[in-house]
C-alpha cells in the first residue's frame, strides 16, 4: 500500500517539485499548442484543472470496484465524460474562448497528466487526498501554461493578457498590457518552435531556482559552486548528445 | 637524470582547430569580396555586427560556466558562424536583427548544447532560419546587384538604413530593395510566366541571377582552396551539388518552361556557399565517408524539393538543418568495415 | 573475406603488386640522425642489472645466489613451462644482489633483477655450436635450442620466439614474413643490423623457414632503407635461400605493424581476435631472426641487442651493441652525453614508445631505442579542445576504425558502446592522435577504455565462475545434507530396533520385573491415600514446639496473602 502523503506535500508537489508540465513533462501537446497567449493558456489550464479534479475524485471513489485489468479504459471513459461536460459548458458560457481553443479542449482527454494522476495517485488514495492532488496538480499545470503563454505573448507580439475579455467579459478589454506600438513581434515565439524553446527556458529557470535554493547553505564554499558548474556542464553535454541521437 | 613523462604519441601535431577555422575564414574572403562588390557595404557591416555579437556571447557563456574565455574565442569557430550568418542575411537588415540572430545561434544553438563539438545543428543556419521565420518581410528584402542599381547606396546611406532605418532622401524602400532571383522565379512562375521569359528580365545573368552567379563562382574558388588544403573533403560538396543538379536537369528536361535549369539552381541562392562552407561543418555533418555522400546527396535533393514545391525563398538552410537531425542515424548505418572483420550492420 | 591466391614467390620486387595500406601516415623519419654513424660496441659497464622476466609468460626463478661467480652466457634465471624464456648473464662477474629495480615499463614499475658486478674478463661459459646442417634435423631439438637461448621477439612484444616457431600441426603455415620495416621515426637498429650483419639475419631466416615448413619467405623493408634492402638481397642470394624474396615497400607508418605488414605483402587480413598463424602466416622481426641463428648455429644465448640512441638531446646519436642489463645512464656518455636541449626520454619510437622518468633503467631484450628529444623536436601538444568530428582520425586509422565515435562513447562513460565500434581492434599506433586538430590524447583514452573492457570481461568471467562454484557448492551441500539425513534415519531406525529388543529382554528378567512390581505397588498406595484426602506432611514425628512454630508460620503466610496486592501491580 502506498504511503499517505501530507496535504502540504501534495500542494508543493503539484505546484513545484512535481509540476506536471515542467518536471514530469506531461501534457505537452496542449501545452505547446495553445500557449501563444497568456489568456489561452489560462483558459486551457482552468479547463484542464476542472477535469483533473473531477476525474481524480471519481477515480478515487470507484477505485475499489474497478478490476485492474480494465482500469485504464474506465479511467479514460471517466475523463472523457468530464471533458465533454467542460467542453459543452465552455460552448455555452465562453463561446469566444471556446472558438480560440478549438480542438484542444476535446484533446484534454488525451492529456497524459490527467490519466497519469488517475493511475498513479487517485486510484490508490482516498477522495479527499485525490481532490487536493487534483487541485494542486491542476493549478501547477495552469501556472506553467500561463507563464509560458505570457512569455510567448510578450516576446512574440509585445502584449500581455490580450483578449482577456474572452474569459472575463467586456470589462477586461482594458487589461491588455503592451510593450508599445514600435515593438515588432518575434514571430518565432508564437510559432510552434517558440513553444519548445520557451518551455526549455522555463525549465532552465525552474532548475536554476532549485539549484540556488539547494546550494544556499553551502554557497560560500567554492568547491560546491564548482561542482554545480561541472554538473551543469555535464547536463548540457548529455542533453546535447541526447538531442543529437534523437 | 630525471625527465617528465607523458603518453604517446609524442610527435608534433599536424593540425589545430583554429588553423582549420582560419582556413575557412580565409576561403570565404573571395566570395565576401564579390558580395561587397555587388551588394554594397551592408555585407561588411553585417559581418562586423555578427562577429562582435558572437564573441560577446561566447565570452559571456564562458564566464557563466566559469571557464577560461581565451581558448574558446581563440578557436575561431564562433567567427565562422558569424560570417556565415552575416552573408546569408539581406545586406540592409536592421542591425538588431543581425545581432539577435547571431546571439540566438551562439546561445541557444551552440552553447546550450555544450559549445563547440556538441551542437547538433549548424548554428549559422539555425540563426538564419530563426530570423527568416520571425521576420519574413525583412529577411526577403534583398537589394539588386550594383550593376543594375539606379541609385547605388554609399557607406553612409547603408549605415543610416541599417542602424536607424532612415532611407536616403527621395528613395522609397521599394526602390531600393528587390526580390532575389530565386524569389523572382518562384513568383513569376506562379504568374504563369515561362522560365525562358523570366530569363529575359534585368536580374538575369549568364548562369543564374545577375551578380549572384559571380558570387557563387568566387565562393567556389574558396571551396576549391579548402579542398586543396584538405580542410574539407569532396564527399559532401560533390554529392550535394550533384544530386541538386541532376534532379533539376531531369525536371528541366521534362518541362523547360516550368522547371528552371540545373545551372540556375547551382548559381543562385546559397547553393555553392552551402555546399562548401555550410553543409561541410564537421560538427553537425556526418563523419563516415559513405555517410557524407548520403548526407550531401540528401541535402541536394531536399534543396530541390523545398525550392520547387516549398513555401520559403531559399532552401539550403532548411535542408542542412533537416539533415543535421539525421546525421547520427546515417553515421550509425554507414560504419566502414573494420580491418579483419566481415562486412556487417549495413543498411 | 577475399582470399588472395598465393602468388609465385619468385617474383621480382619491382613486379610484385603490393597492397597499399589505407590509412597510415607519412612521417618525417629522422633516421639520418643515427644512421650517419656506424654500429659500435658499447663499453662494459661495472654493473649489469638484468631483469629476471623479459618476456610475456610465466616469471623466472633465479638459478644463482648472491656472491656466486657467473660466466658470460650462463643461464641465471629460468621458468618451467614453454611460455617463458630463460635469462643469461651478459658478462662474467659476481652476483652482488637479487632485488627489485626499476624496469622499462610505461607505469615505471619495479621488478626482481639479478645484479652482476662485472669483472672485465668477459669469460664465456662453454657454448655448444651445432655441428650438423640444421635443415637435416628434426624440429624438437632446434626449438629446444632456441628456447634455451632465451630468444624473445625483438620488435617490442617480448613473446618467446620458440612458441611462434611451433604453430602446431593444425595450422598450415605458407608464408614466413620477416619484418625489416622499422616504420617508426628515429629508430634505426634493424636498419643497421641488416646493413652490417645481413648474413647473420639470413642464416636465422633459413632456420625459421625450415622449422615452419613455410612455402615462401617475404622480407619487408621500407624504401627509405635502400642499403639494408641491398645487403639483405645480397645475403639471400649468397646463402641461396629458397623461395625467399626481399620486398621493398613504400615508407608509411605503421607498415611495420604485424597485421599491416602481412596485409601489404600478401593481401591477407588477420581476422579480428585471431593470430597470423590462423591464416597461415608467421611474422618475425629481423633482430629475432639473427638471434635465432645465433642460438642454433653457435648456441649463443640472447645477451645483447642493438639499441638506437637518438634525438637532439644526445650529442652524437648512434646505434650501439648493448649488453642486456646495461643502464641507460651508462650508455649516454658513449654517445657524447646529454645536450642542454634534452627534454624527455622515450623508450621505443615517438609514436608508440613510452616515456621514462629517469635514466637508471636497464636495457632489456625488447628495448630497441632510447630517444632523448628536445622540446622543439617533439613538443607538448598543449591542452585538448573539444572534438569537432572532422574525421581525420578515421582517415588515417590503419585498422579502419572510427576513433571519433569510440572517443565519443568513452567520454560518455560507455565503453561497451565503443566496443560496438571495435575498440579492441585498436593497435594504439597513435596515427589518430597525431592528426587530431583538437590535440585530444586519443590513444590514452583507448588504452584506458580497453583496460576497462578487459577488466569488465574478466569480472564477468570471475562472476560466472563464482556462480558456478556456488551452484556446485549448493548442490554439494544438498547432497551432504541428504546423506546426513539418510544416515540419521538409518541410525534412528537402528536405535529403535535396539530399544525394542531391550524391552523384550526386560520382560524376561525376574529382577527387573520385581522392581517394576514394587514401583507399581507404591504408586497404587499413593493413589489410595490421595483418594482418602490424606496428604503426607512428613510432620508426624515432630516435637510440640516445632508443631507450634509451623502453625505460626502458616498463619503469617495466610495473613500476608490476604493483604492488598503489591503497589507495583497497580494499574
């Protein structure tokens, strides 16, 4: 039987140390496809979060009645039902956003992050833990989506929170921040390759923060700093090689 | 008597990396001279901008990695990247785009993978593609060769355009710039012109685009120098030019009105430059003999396919990057037979 | 693999079409440095330090004691078994010490040596020259003479020559290849040997041909040694050696590698992991041939060799005939001493030799050259840069390997992957490192990874053996356990049988029966009393005060047991 994790650990895992997008690298298809603006990222992130919470809860509830042989089809069925519900809700209440996100809402079904949590966590834990996990993982995923979206939007078209009215109504039209008329967007950031490079940069930033936190007590000693450098280099080298082999 | 010890061999080494890179830079000079003659000062300014950027970027990364800066700048590989990128972009490109492209090439394509020897993609071509898909308008605005320019730009004019975007009095942007022959052929063909009709235009020379053909020939001279000095081997250039020429000729024979000739493909765009200076980058190319033949031939084929049926003006950069990705696999399947072994593991 | 038909051996050298070696290098040979002076004898040193093991194989035991006088050529150490070669005193004198001394080794190892203080008399022990023509003799006595003379390969390997000359009946040797190539720069000892003593070499070749029953002999000599080739040709003609041909091959490093030379001369490739004898070839160095001749015809043991002393670090580079065991330091004054430029000391050639940390090291049978270069001659390559995968190393590799790929996987700490590129076929010739523009010490990487691979293979073998042993042990233990159980069961059965027999005996014994009856009666009485409520107290015979004391004690006990339970038992 798996250990029962504490709520604080669940939250920390979901938001940071096991972030589904930045650490587990799951759900990359919607992540990379819709994050050309921060609002798109937020919309898809929230939809995913809702599905994740509901699916985690349902899977946890039925975990004792599902035979292991058929669990995956059943999980997918559960997830698909919720996705359909969310899709229809968005169709009803956020039609413009629905139009922008398009195919990627139904594709939430195939988001590995959701089935991953159902399989790895919800199917083994009680309802309360499963829901907390769903909330934490969903918010962590949403944050990564928004961060990536904001980054790409800012670099790619020089704006931030454009089209906020799609989600927050007409009052949000004025929320858009802009780098100014003179900024000539970097088209690459909005195109698919930009999503990969942007995600890479986000992971770099996260690892950098982790490293700083980990080495803070020993920051004074030079040997530790050097070791960090060499491991960093090794990682760079192996990353390069993997890329080359891939 | 005591002596220091070391491992064999003890002979003086024959080559050095910076010597290799130095030969490449030297061999680029004739072509660069021709470009300067036909396309003005912008070429030189771009080279200066790109070189300064790459050196600054390399120095910065070495500082971050806490490594000595001298040997890395001294290997001259970054300068080769800078020059290749600078002569690939249009001569009047705004200064910051050149800088951005060079920085991208060094930081995200070369150093993130571990620096010289570890990058999977050709940095110069990745930088070029980065700029091309980010700023398609600026990146396709070439200037016509000086021989047909009505108002040749002075050095000062060029500097003003590049750094401040201010055009000389009385000249519009359209009056200065012009599509490349490659672009021209594509758009005219779409307008149902025949290839022979297009060839009557003012951009046309004897072999390919006017001016371009001479640039290509001078780069060819530099390439031959590299071959002579054994800095590069003939496998990649020959197979690349050969496959491109054969494919183009084949289609040209099928329908001369619709498909430009083989010589046109060889002497326009970056074909010659790509064959001798870009595809032959040892770090990102194949390393076995048969692998290099396959590598070059595939690039030539892809160039033809992308030029003829693709959406971008020139194809060398895309073809090279695509084959960079395939290089490790090709190398794996083209290992030579080892002395005393049977042939095995072949494709 | 393509099989070349064996060409008729009596082609002229010019007409022979040689197989060109793909890969390899044209190196500046610097041989003029030492060939400009004739071969000279070296002075007798005061002290000879003779390592007891100068061959690949079983170590030798000393046959002499400290203080004993030895004669020149006397056997002073030997080992049992065929894969070994005895060691002989290289001059007459007294054994002063048997101790460990530094020996020529890349890792500067020490090994047991016999130290002889020479007496300057050079008194030979009795040699037994061969009276008959060796071609009329059987193999065994001839091979025994070669072994007794301690002849080992003089090209550098140190493999006992007697073994290489008895390839076994299942291997049909068609070609004897004599290696006079000497492709490493600077080294000229074989050149000088062939120039000045070709007859001695050729006489040894004649014996080898006879021993191997080879159909032909090809003597490979590089075209930068025309005098040597001419001298050899003349000697072959003079001695009338059958089916023997001097073949002049183009100068190219490493044509003198065994596999390379066989390929150049015959077009045959020695398969990976096999030896030349597997494809019908045997390859011997010219120096070895000379030593074999000496051993057969004169019974003279291998106690000296020709050593090249060269490089800008010595005043007058020259080839010397050196007694085995002479310290390098004793040789240097004979070539004029060190120049101020002396920067390094290399044993062997600049491509495959190894550096020595000092000159207090003895010359052994396999030590062909001592180089003392200046810093300008053989400069330090400086720090290595990253590999740019230019592929120059693959172009020059004589084994047609891909050094850049092997290096890549070794750097990734994946020696198995580098073995997939046939790392173990690497001959460590150094061509790849010589042309590397990044100055990467490739040979060092390959040596390291090969050692690692061999270590892993040995480890795997050890594990397999250990597993087999433990399985056998398990089996044995189970068998022993089963036997023990069987023995115990048999014993138990026997014991029960005995008890049963005893009981039968008891029933028939009247005394035992009376005791049993008495016991039974007592038991019956106790049972009767118990049934009447009487418990025997053994108090009937006590006095009154005693009775009262007992009663009081009884009361106290009852009072204490009625008290509340002890506090410790409180919950």
